[in-house]
C-alpha cells in the first residue's frame, strides 16, 4: 500500500491520519477537506464559538504531520471501486491504495426552494454568521430541542435574546429519557426560554426567513431562526460506487465497507439487527471509529466496540453521561445534591448498573464509565 486517501476534514479523518503515522506507516497520505480550514473541533461551535468567546485558535485540532498532503476546498465527488479512483470536485482523479471515508454529515434543513435566511450550526462559518447578528437581534426561534438545539438556545439566551424552542417532542426526552431531560428543561425555563410543542412539525415563513408556522396556524416570528433538526450523511458522491449505503456507509465491526475502503464518524453506519442500522454522530464515536478504520487499512484487526459517552453544556449545567441513551426510570443519587444541581447518579436495570451521569460534578471520566457497567459493583 503506497497511497491512502482520506476523504473529509473531520475529527474522524484527522484521527485516522494520526493513527496511521503513529503506527509507523510512512506511505503517502492525501486528506481532502471541503472547507477552507484544516480540521477543527465542532464541539464548541454551539457554545464558545457561537457566543464569540472562542476563535479559530481555540478550536483547531493539533496540526497534521508535515508530510500529509492536505487539500483544502477540495471535495470528493465520485468513487470507482474497480479502478480505486476518487474523482475530485475539480474533476481530476486521484488513485488510492487505501481509502478512508470520513465525509461527515450536513444539517437537515426546512427551507423550501429559493427560501433564504435559515440558520444552522455545523461549521465555523455557520457560527460566525449567527454571531455577527447577535448585536442587533432581539429574539430567536430554535427549531429542534436535541443537544444542539438546546445548546444554541442556551448561548442565545446568555446574549439576552428572547428565545423560543419548538419541537415535535418534549425537550431532550427522546435523547436523555424523562428524568434527566426534565431537569435540564427546568433549568432552561428558569433562564426564560419558552418551549412550544408542535407534534406535526413546522414550516418556515418569510423570505428571508422570519419565523415558523405550525399546521394549526400558529406563527412565531423572530430576528433569528435556527434549525437544529438532525443531520444527513454526506454519501451522495458514493451513490454510483456500489458501496452498501443505508443512512450512511455500512461498515462491519472493523469499520470496513469494501476491500481497501473504510469509513468512520458521522458518515458511517453499522447494522445492529437485521435490516436495522445505526449512526452515532458524536465526538467520542468519531474518534474511536477513526482509529479503528486506520488500523483496519494496516491489517490490524481490532473490532469496533461502541463507547457510549456523551456530554453537553447548557443553561449552567455541565452534563456528562456514560451509558446507552435514553436513560429510563429514576436514577440512584450516589453523591451530591439534587437541589443544588451538583450530583452523581447511576441508573439500574434489574439491579445491574447500566448508566451513570454527573451534573456540575467533578469526576474522572474513567470512573464515570466504570459506574455505568456491572463491573463497577465487583470492583
């Protein structure tokens, strides 16, 4: 293997590159990034970057090795498995011996054809566009009450905007389960955020967009309308490749999609039951899969094992969770004070620990993960 192409400028892509070099592989690596900046962390975008507290230097990832050919503003446009060729956005072809697909995902949008002004938070440019309007905006509607939507709402509220969050379901419930979701929602409500349930969804109004309308005719207007309604894996360039696709690139337990081709991060999906596939668009998963994918290209067979660890910062709460989501039932309080919202909790199923979480509570991540497993009771 002489040449490995890494399609994407994500944390999964950067991790794959660093893993290849750490393993001593000294062949040619070409990384294709469709943005005009080297790989950076997207985690702070909805918080510090959106607020203006963090700049580029604070979110950039460690520089890739000097011998890596990093091509910015370059997108993979097509793949030919037979000739092992990636066609680039400028219509040139790039031969590979090994390929890492880490093209990530893009925000799902509500805007109809020709409708302008819908805001999203996925890139540095997205966060900067919202930040530039914070000084004149007075109100915001955030569509979507998942992690991203709630983090955006929290940041906008700290800037004094009147914020309304609208979703089909109660905030965070489908993600976190009722107990933890209700605790976070209560903190949000105390800061002045309004919540609206729209079980049948909403449509954007105005051009440029200045609000949303529910099917029953209710209209909410705002200076800013931010959509945080999920993501779509960037697989269009692979539709004629012959790779298995199912809401992402289907990979096996070693992150392999085809001979000499691996995938990692938001674009990768795995089969959990026959006919059922799951993507895990979270930082921890992207790092883990990026590492496993690189090892697979080198012939090192280390199976991917999900590491369910999640965190979010919003409305004065620093929440860290180990365990599969959503969290069902009421947890056991291990340490801390619920009224002060500083606590360590543990969830059980049939008497066995299955998850643990902290809120504004300092605890090593390793210990938190141990508390989320049955092994914690035996140690």
